[in-house]
C-alpha cells in the first residue's frame, strides 16, 4: 500500500527540481536553435565531414538527405484508403503457474475508409510450450522472457505482411492507397548485441515480411509518440565541434576528466545535451508540417540490406511524432507523401494518436481476466488428460490473497 503522507513530503523537492530543469531546458533549446541556423547555411559540408569521419565519431548522428530548411505541409488524405496495423502482447512464463509456457497475442486491425467494407478487428493468440520453444534461447545466453519479446516483434511483422497481401487479393482495378502501421521504431537496436545466429533468426523473419510489403507496394510505417531519440540533434554536434575535423577519438576521448562536482566534463559539442529531437522540432515546425528527411545511422541497420530506415518529424497537431519508413518508401516522393498523408489522417481520427494502432493494442492486450481464463482452460485440459497435482505453487496462491 502506498503511504501518501510520506509521499507528500517529497513532492516539493520534485517540483523545485523540475522548475530548474525547465529553465535549463530553455537554455539548451536556444543553443540548439542557434546551431541549427548556422548549420542550415552549409549542411552539405557537414554531411561530407560526417561521411569522411564516421568511424572516428563517438556518437551516432543521422544524416539529412534534404536541406535543413525543409518544411513541407502534408496534404490531406484521399477519401478512399485503407490502414492496416498490428500490435502484440504476451503472458510471460512463470514456474509458479499451472504450466511453464508463454502466450503471444497479436492484435489485427484493417480499416477501410470511403468504402462499404467491414473492418477487421481481432487477435491471433499462440501458445508456446514445447522445449524447443521454451529453452531454445538458452544456447545463446538469452533468457526465455527476453526471447519471447523478440518473437513477438517477429510475429507482429509476419502477420502485418499477411494482412497486407490478403486485403487486396485479388487486386482492385485501381490501386487504393494503403499503409501498414506498427507502434514504435522500425530500428530494432535491441537485436544488435545478440549472437549472430539468434539475431538472424528474428531479423530475417522481419525482413522477409518487409520484402512482401515492398512487393505489394504497401508502405510500412513506424509511428513513435513522445520519441526520446537524439539522432537528428546529434548532427548539430558537427557544427558545434571547435576542431577542424570531428576526430572524437583524438580530441574528446570517452573518458573525460571530472569537474569539481565529480562529474565527467562534457565535450564542447555537447552543449545542448540532453535535449531531444522532438523538443527542437517542436519549436521549428507548424501544425501539419514535416521536417527534412533523415537517414538513420544506427549500427544495426548494416544488417537491414535494402531496407535501411529513414525518418522525419511531423507536427501532428498534438505533439511532434517521429515517423519511420524503409528506404524504398523514402526514395519514392509520391509514395512518401501518400504515406504521411494517411498517417496524419489516422492521428486526426484517433484524436492525437493513430486510431488503427490504438485499436490493435486494445485487441492484443491480455488483461487480468483473460490471463485467469487462459490458465483455467489450461487447468481443465490438463485434468481431462489425466495429469495429477495440477495447480499453482503455494507462493502464487498466497500472493493472490491477503490475510490483512
């Protein structure tokens, strides 16, 4: 139980800290805006430096593929279009439960606009209980709970591609604008530290699904609300660098000396940290505008082949959203414009967040009652099969009740 009396004593300190951070944040934003104005005049030169010294940088910076002054108003979506989305949830394995297994539930949504076609709103559950499913990841030193999350990501991509390829089978006489949406980034940075075999097991499945989407010319969109990324603003560190060449390894080693407070001294190019991309573009974009297009430099993208990721920031009216697409979408101007139009329309229909993603989440989420019914069905099936001593552990049984 939460002791609100003790909690209330800490709140003044929190509010004071947040006030100080707000003042510091405004100062960092002013510095970033000044650097942006300077960089706009010679951004091509900065890109050349970035490409030449990429291996000597100690930070990851995205590369702009359009002029930094680019501000593009996004056109309204056509009245007839289709939006497809998936999202996933899971029940994690627990040794204290009736059986050691896990469940992945993927919500599916297909919304047709401007047509008299019924939407699709459902979910596909899958239970994993075989030893090869439960213990496969142990050979790579990956916990089952982590592996379950990776498999869920792959399942979302596979089911999304299946929906996209089936929604227009047979294809209509005139192509109808369609996008496939996922919640979150298309840059699966969490796969980077995995052993090669484990990473390929997941990533190849995802990229195969993207190949199908590309063949059907249905763009996949990663929508990030409240993005914490600093990829774009890191590009301004090249402008802030006081040295002739951005050789971080030589000029600014990772282990910087400590200041009087015992904290590492920041490099000259870190004057605006920890400012995020979204905070900067919130001050530069008008509602309905998008930023320049950027090519991500995340190391994991070396494994993506032709599907490297581009992104831009869009003022959707309620916030600054980061929208990611693969290269084959970004390099097709008409397809990119159509994709952004349909994405903004989804945000408007969802009152600040894409309605298809919200519905996919609602279809996927496994609530407490769903979990209880799942294990009840499992218990009944195990008893029917003649298994003995079926039930939860004493620890789990006691945690579900209270004697207080």
